[in-house]
């Protein structure tokens, strides 16, 4: 009896959590329909809400924005918008910080979160998975002697929270593991390691 219950849980729990996350994402994206005039919303002319239309609208907005921003006129508009935001003290700091992070994460040339690392944290003798985010910059680099790397140590099971630390390069081990595999390992709290054994890493 107990074995059958556990088997059932192993089937339904992942499915349930997956559908819950997808439902949360779709519900959030559906809020973009509120940007439309009330008369244009599907509920107004269909008589009922259609879940998922907000996802389509979100993708269309992103696609159109990308197409417009890719041409000469669009680039000038974006530059003008950024100059405008740059004149508002608090908004300037927030926008520039978020833009720099998003450019690094989503740019095809960016190196952030491209490497999974093994580091000693929170003290020597204890190891955890982390991600390479770059190298120290600004005045910070002037106070660090030798080669250092910037590292993000995620928390588990929620990797969106974590710690930003700087470590000597020789103290960092680069793993032969994709970022997706490393994130899965972190989120599962170590229960779901990579399927195949990996050779020992080498210094990053």
C-alpha cells in the first residue's frame, strides 16, 4: 500500500508543480490584456476569457519591439528614451543596473552564467555549486591582488536568491557540467545530479 502511494506521488507531484508554474506564468502574461482598451479585450467581444491569449500578446509585443528597435529609427528612439530616463535620479540608477544585468544575461556575447563552478562556501571545507558572472571591476579591482573572479552562489531550492562573492581564480573549480544541469542540481537540493558521471573539473 505504502509503495503504491509513493509511486503515485512520484508521478503526480512533478506534474502538479509543473502545471502550477505554467499556470502562474500564463496568468501573469494574461495581465498584458489589461493594456488593451476594454472594448478590444477578448472578454468584451467573445463574452468570456480565453486563457493564454495574453501569452500571444506578450510574444507579439516582444517581437514587434525587437523588429522596430533593430532598425535605424528604432535605435534612435531607444537611445532618446534611455537619455530621458537617465535624467531622473532614482530611475536612472535602477534602470541602468537592470539594463546592464539583462544585457549581460541575454546577450549572445555575454559570459554570465555560462560556466558552472565548484567553490568552498560558506567556509573552507564546505563546497557548493556557483556560477561565473565575470571579473571584479571598478575600484574593487584595484584592491584585489592577482587574478579574481566574480561568482554568484545561488540558494536552494530558489536559485533567484543568493550571494555575490569574489574569489581568487585558483580557488574556483570549473565543472564539466552545463548551466542547466547545475541549476537542476541546485533546485533539487542535490537529489537530481547530472545523469552521467563527469570527470573532475579544472581551474577556471
